[in-house]
């Protein structure tokens, strides 16, 4: 069943990363150290949003991907000044 809260879900089994875009905000995040079993359970879940909120979000480190792109596009001097 399609999700009403998650879209563009991409899982990388080698890197064990899980990328997801949230429909309401359009923001994209990457979650780290997500196992293949966790990803498979999400795919099987009736409510993918609820499953994500209960099992993946609270137990995995994450980064907002559009924030990473903004940081990468800053001039080097601005990045160094913020360290």
C-alpha cells in the first residue's frame, strides 16, 4: 500500500542507509545503519509512516540532505569560519 506520509524511499544495503522524503514538508533525510530486515519490515507495514515513526526514526542517526547540499555549496572560507 502506498504511503501518505513518505515518498521517494531509497535503501542502500551496502551503505545501510535509508533515504526518505516526507510528503507534507518535502524535506529529504538520510538515516544511517538501517538493516535490511528493518527496511523489509517497513515495506511490509500497513502504515509505513507509523512504522517509520516507531521503529526507524527514534533509533537511527540521520541528516537532512538538503541541508548537506547547502553546506557543500558554501564558499570554503565561510565553511572554515563556522568550524
